[in-house]
């Protein structure tokens, strides 16, 4: 299956762009959280830091700009990707020169700018991926994207912690900025989208026609609720994972970096590959249901770790099982989102749908911190299990009743 990725230029391009997409997210979330934790910043402030991810929720408001306007070079999708990648490279160098102990909120502002640029890059990459992949490539394309995305997360979220433990945070973030700059090469070499997919004629078309096209879909309210809740429990469980592993059970930065990120990468890649392969053989409904249930039960592993305390073997098992099940679910979920989009308005529609999916991940931080402070880690992970089931119940509401663009997707 991997050889298929290399031979298919479309999937290979999606693979390389997945790396560029995953790198900045980790640097403004889990890795930044670890930096602030090591600097002695209080838990309340760290909880507020999760709000830095708001651009991932709000990106639909500027996504129409990327649908309507075409940069003078490299086309509608690649042009915007290159612009955001250059901005990310510059702002990561700026963040590297700052100190969280002295200026935590100023760092938060810079990190927010990085998140804005990263969300904008995601708008363009998501649109590019959706436009360039054929329907029978969506499962494998999603798996390829997850693979490269997790490689970037390993580097920016795992290897970065090891580098920081030995050489400091400034050098760490400077290295990440250089890697971000190298992503420009892969973007430049990617194939352009066919000219047959035309940009909207006016900005109003890019906004209103895109949204009307989406809102007229059958049972759209239930679809949007499903998108919001499908990975809600998973997002809640992972909201404070770095803090849990470092302070909750007492592992070191190196242990968390090497184990949490490395085993998480391997498991997620396996889950993504297997999920992508299964999507070519089973209905999307069955995949979403089976993988959603596995996601829910995998959260209980962290509850067992919280009960047992500092157990390295249990930490490895918990990380592997949760990440594998999350990889399965993400492969099916991304294929679901791609199937919903009209190619004329891909940036706006995918930004809208993925922004709704990101609401839980971004806004849950303060609530998660309060839950841990009031009830402890055991209750927190038990609650994450319960919060996984509203999305699964909504899936049954949609079964055999939803068609988009004449394509039956569940």
C-alpha cells in the first residue's frame, strides 16, 4: 500500500503537505504547554493557552478569501499555501526568542498569530487535498495525510521536547522554523489543480453560495451536530495530556517526548493506514461507527493509568491503544468531510466543517482544567468516555438518509 502513495503523485503531494500542516499545530499546543509547564507557569494560565487554537474554529470567516482570490503565482491553492508557510517560518523564529516566565501573555499573542497562519494554511491544504483526490483515493489520501501529519507531530511535539531537555527551548523552536521553511519546497513541486475547477466570480458568491450550497443538504443540522460531537470525547481526554503525564503521574520531559509522541505516532500511523485500507472495503457508516466505539473505549486506558499512578508499561499501552483508535477514526472522519464539499467552494466549506469539528478541541481547555482541579484525573477520563457517545448516537440518525452531490456517503 505504501508503494501506491509513492507512485500516485496526487497522494504523494497530500502526504508531504500533511507534514507542513502538522508541524505548527504542535508548536502552539502540546509543546508550548510543556514549555510553559517547565517554566513554572500556573495551570490556570496553561488552560487559557488552549484558547490560542481559536483560529482553527473561526477560520471559516476568512476561508472565502482563499476561495475567491487567486495569488499571482502558483495557483489558487498552492499560492496561498506558500504565503502562509513563509509567514509561519518568520513567526516561529520570533517565538523562539521569547521567555514564558517573563512575558507569558506576549508569547500567547505571537502563538495566536502562528495559529492564525497555521489555520489559514490548513484552509488551503484541506481545499487542495479535497480538490485533487478522486473519490476512490479519499481513504488512502486521508491515511497518507495522517501519516505525514503525525510525523510532524512527532518532530514538533516529541523530538522537540527531547531537544529542549538538552539544548533549550530557543534552539528547539529555531529548528522547527527551519523545517517549516523547507516545506515550501514540497509545496512548490506539488501539481496544480485542474483549471476546470473555477474560483467563484465574486466574493459574495464565495461566501453566500458556498454556505447555501452546504446548508441545503439533507439533514444538515444533524450532520453539523455529528461533526461537532464525533471526536468530542477524544478531544476532552487529550486537552491536558502533557500536563497529566508530566505532573499528574510524574514522567520526565524525555520520557513524555520519546514515549508519548513516538508510540503515539506509530500507533496513529498504523490506525490511519488500516483505516484507509478498510474504507475501500466497508461503508463509511460502518467505519465511522466501529472506529467511534473504539475511540470511546480507548479513553478508559488513561483512567486506568490515573488509578495506577506512575507505571511506564501502562503509559505505553494507554498511548498506543488511544492513538491507534484515534487514527482509525480520523481516517474515516476526514473522508466524510471531503465527501461533503462542492469543489467550487472547497476552502470555505471544508473550513466551516473542520472548524466545527475543532470547537471541542479548542474551547474545552478551561473546562478540562476546572474538571481536573475539582474532581481529579480519574473522573476526568471517565467523563471523556461518556462524552464520546453523543456523536455515535447522531450517526444512527443519519444512517441511510443522507445524500450529497448525488453520492451516498453513509
